[in-house]
């Protein structure tokens, strides 16, 4: 009788051990069996939201389930980050990651850091430029420089988030005597409205977000914030050509929380890898002038890119003394 009791204990232990493993295997095998939510930490209408809404239909083709975009803006992306980290580690919530996430991690302003995530894919490398409204008195970037030196801190420079390429560019300019006042917005829509209303003097903006406004004559570009000139705009010099060492890459990609089943992570990685090869995505990239540099990186290469980018942003933060506010 005693031997039978011991055997029963062993059986129960085995059941308790195998049940989670079996459940995990079934969940991974069936993934996804319902819609996947894609958390975007910025408002509707901004570049990251536009990117996700264009890319999601391509990803859906290979996941076989809807990919639902959920915008959670606030506090320069911090609100969306906190919201995402509350989600279960089941792959049904993914996070849009951009350059600012790395910068805020370098600044220490977010509760979570780049080390709290596993990276699925980098999908896009955007270009940036310095914009003014069409009626602006500034005809060149040197006009801005002259005005800033006459009235330090009086020229209003708009951007997205306090821990962003935009804000770091202002910090770098200040370090060489061009002092502008940075004004932060939560999304491209708000930023565009501010420029067009004349609330700010100029802004740092991604080309993909603002191309239609430049092509429509509502805004003008004073300089490209890249290491190369922008296709279709050969007369717009880069900041580097003008003597300012500012060329921060702006990337967009997708990550998940650490701890997601490797099989589920692989399903997501495969779907994104296939999505970047679709004609629909290639057409979107071309129309938005996002085809100037390599966008896609697989999970391994994206992770290494994040490490290098974090290191470079940490150096910029330390050299400029920027505190993220």
C-alpha cells in the first residue's frame, strides 16, 4: 500500500511538470489563434503610427490573424512602454520600437530599458530633415544659425519627445553655440499643426511623415539630417555638409517582452521577414522615400544594432550633457 502511494506521488509530480510544458507546446503550435495587438507609443497620425498601419496588413498575410494597432501616447513614449510591459508574455502583444526608446534608455528616463526586450525585426530606416513653414523668413539653415546667435534660446525648434533624435540635435547645436529652444510634441500631427500655425519656427521631422506637406508647398526643407542627401531633393544640403556633425538614424521596428516562447517568437520573426518582401510594402517604402538605406534587419542583427546605437547615443548624451528635459 505504501509503495502504491509513493508511485501515485511520482505520477502526480510528473503530471504537474508536464502540464505546463504541454500547454506551452500547444499554445506555440496554435499561435496565433486570435488577433495580435501592436502597441505604438505615439499618437495617431505620427510616423510610427503610419508605419505600423501600412505594415500590419502585410504581416497579417503570414500570421493568418489581424494585427490591431493600439496607440498609447504620452510622456514621450513612456506611457506606452509601461502599458506594454503589463501585457502577458504570450506573443499576442508586440511593441513598436524606435530610436527614442534607445535614447531614453541611455538617458535613464524610462522605467524599462532596451535590455527588457527581445527584438523581432527592424523594418525601416527613415530620413529626417529640418522644416519651416512656407511663409517662414528663414530661407536657409544659416539664417537660423544667425538668428539663434543674435537671440540665444529664442528660436523655437519643435520635435517629438524630450528623449529623441530631435532633442539631441538641439543639444548638439547648443554645444557649438547655436542655442535653440526645444518644444516637444506627442506626435507628427501635433507638430505639423504647430509649424503651420506659426507656433514654432522650425522642426526636425521624418521625411516619410512630412513629404506630402513639402511636396504640397506648405513647408520647406532647410537641411537634411542624414549622412546623405534625400532622393528627389538634390539641392537640400545635409547638416554635415553645412559643418554640423548631426546625422542621427531614425529606425522603426518591433520587439516583445523577454520570456516569450521561442517558437512563438520565431513565428513572429518569420512573418515580419516575409512581410518586408511584399510588393505592397516595397511600394509604400518607395513612395515615402524610405528606400534610401537598408531597413530590414533580422532579430539577431537588430539586437546587435540596438547595442551599437545605445553605445553611440550614450556618448552623445555624455558629451552634450543633455538630461532629457
